[in-house]
C-alpha cells in the first residue's frame, strides 16, 4: 500500500520520465539531421532508458496496490545547437532530474514508506551515474574541438 500523496508524486515523476524520453528523442533527431549518427544512437538509447524508468515506476506503483497513470506530457524543444550545447543540456537536465528524485525520496521518508524509499535509492544512485556520464561527454567534446567531433561521435555510436 502506498499513500495518496506519494502516489501522486510518483505519477508526476512518471510524467517527468516520459518528458525526458521525448527530450532525448528530440535531441537524437536534432543531431541526426546534422549527420552525427553516433550521437543520435547514444541519445536514442537514452530515450529508451527514460521510457524504461517511467515503466519501472508505473510497475512499482501497481505492485504496491497503487494506481499508475499516463498523463499529458508537455512539448519538448526542437533545436539544441551544437553537439557541445546538446550535451551541456543533457547534463543540466540530468541534474534537474536528480533534484526531482531527491525530493521524491524526501517525501517517501516523510511518509515513512521504507519500501518506496529503498526503491527510489536505486534511482538516486543511477542519477549519480547519469550526471557523471553526461559530464564526461561534455568534457570530451570540449577537448575534441571541431576536428575531433567525429571521433567522439564514433565513440558514442559504440554504446
Ligand atoms: Fe530517468
Ligand atoms: Fe536520465
């Protein structure tokens, strides 16, 4: 059993994960238009991952006798600039998501729901990895400059 308050917040997070998925799909299409197939592949994987986060959360709610809903998802941006600007936006987006999950975890603790707390800790750990990965790519893109972009593109294509 999960409290109404926590269920509502979890459903909002499901919406946020679906929005993230759409954001990455839009970014993937953006870089694909320019011809960076490796980056497009990496971002498409990210799209799949965010969809799976939404599903894991919905599945978790159901397992706790809760009600998971698929709500309206806001539109996402279309243009993201240069590859470096794209990945800087990936990084800042993941930092925002970390804050969202962190608030959700605070709520689970306040509601004394240890099971949900445990469930969310897995996501918090994953956020640390997501931030580090995005930051690493931003760093490599800065080092690469214009000439090395295709090398980084190739590396990201191997994900
Ligand atoms: Fe996520
Ligand atoms: Fe993410």
